């Protein structure tokens, strides 16, 4: 039985677009190296019920397993790159959500 996929949800407000662009430039090769993909991002998400996250960008990433997601996040190259994100944005949350396990 294989591990279920996981999704990373991030909500951030871009405060310094130039610093965030530096982050984006190096982001995709590292994401791909860990088997991750970007499903979508939205700068104008709509909350239908409950407390809305801060206005800003909502990003949804997919990884083949929790191990792959943790390896991506813990990757020293990603952590170094993420300093640009930390400097250029205000992060509300970065949350891991597990997919339903395969039925069988």
C-alpha cells in the first residue's frame, strides 16, 4: 500500500514583490526535484463560511507523500531560498493536508 498524497496550503500577503520574485525564480526546480507540483494559486480566493484568511495569495501544492513534502520543506536549498519569501511576504499559514488513502 502506498502512502497517500499530501497537499500543502499556504496563505501569504506579498509585501515586497521584488523579494518574492527572487523566491519564485528558484522555487519550481526545487519543488519538482521532490516530486511536488503546484495545483493552483489565487490572489482573490472567496471564503463562503467561517473566518476568512488574510487577503493575499492562497497556494495549493501537491506531493506524492508526506515524506516527499517534508523532504522538500527541510531541503537546505529550499530553506535558504525561502528567506526571500520570509523577507517579502507575511505568511498566515503553511499547512499540510493528507489526501484520503486509496480504497482497496
